[in-house]
């Protein structure tokens, strides 16, 4: 976030046309509890085995069990401060509107937080269902803020979004509609659940839809095109099987391409 702010306040800001936001894994709040950590994240037996197997002592990188837990706890504390006040959204909104020539936002959910090279780190992560919507909200709010400042973002690409979003979440639906009002190109890669969510959002400006590696989307895809994207002119499907019977429901004017 500091790097983003730095660039936004520099002379480079006017040259930025694309932002790639890599959503990091978030730490499960339960990890901070010592008993939970010892029983569910990294047991003392596993620690003892690792010390021997990886020969930590002879490599001068010996770590105490307490220091490992403290490492996770410190990271969790920093995360809690950011998420409690949503400083991530604040920084994004403050920065993204300064990129006056910004056209594209890429949102990737296949990155991860680097907590050393400890093999058990994934046990400490928050579930997708809880963490992914937080990142999505941050991007949508920043895009909405940018639009209000006259920044015209016309392309959104999302990859690896697996969390299920409730179509009853009116606040998020309204936010998505506001943030994407000027987006004309939407690219969804391995993000079936997001396509299903967007069925409930009116996206009148979408003219090109690119769907890659999304499975079992026939009904959802047709529903989205017919009800949410009335201006759609081009549909590109890559690695996304759709029954021919479903394709018959598409508007005849639609330019359909298989890659």
C-alpha cells in the first residue's frame, strides 16, 4: 500500500493505465489464540520433528516454538488494525483517483501472503468465503471513488475468485453497480461464483465479456447476458464448455468466439 501511495503522489501517476491488485491471504483470527495454534495450526510435536528433519540448529536458524507463534500473532495484529478501520480501502480510494489515465484494473486471487517458508502456513489462513469478499469490496469502493473523480476505468479482470457471494447482499450489489458503471470490458478467469453474482447487477455498459476456465456456467452465463448486460456485443469463451442448446438462447447479434 505504501508503494501505491508513493507512485500515486509522483510524476509517474499520469502514466499509469493498469493496476494489478494481488489479493493476499488473510490470517484467521483464531490463530492468535495460543491453544488453538498449538492444536490446529502447528503442534509442538510437529515443531520437534521439523527441528530435527531440517537441522535448524546447525544452520544457525534455530527458532523457538514461542517465536513462531509470535510471528503469526504479530502479523495478525497488523492485519486487525488495517481491517478494523478498513485502512486498505482508505489508501486505495485516496490513491487510485490520482491515476488520471487509469483504464484497467486486474484483480487476482491466486497470490498469497509470504510468512517465511513454513509448510503449515496455509492452516492459518482465513477461508475464501471470508477473505475474498473483503478484497473485492476494497477494489469496488476504490473504483467507485475513482469514477467520482473523473477517472474512467473501462476494463475489469478478475481471476481465481471462488467465494460465494449472496445475491441478497444489497449493499454489495449496489456497490458493484456503482463501481462498474463505466466498465465496457469484463474478463472473468476461473471465477464462476462472480459471474453468478453479477447476474443480479445491471451492467448496461458491458460490450465485451471474456470468460476463461469457468465450468458449469451455461444457465448463469445466458442469464447474465440476457438480463444484466443488454449492450453486450462480443463474447469470448476459452476453456469454458457450454452446451449448444444454451447458446441458442443468446441474441443473434452477439459475436461469439471460442478460443
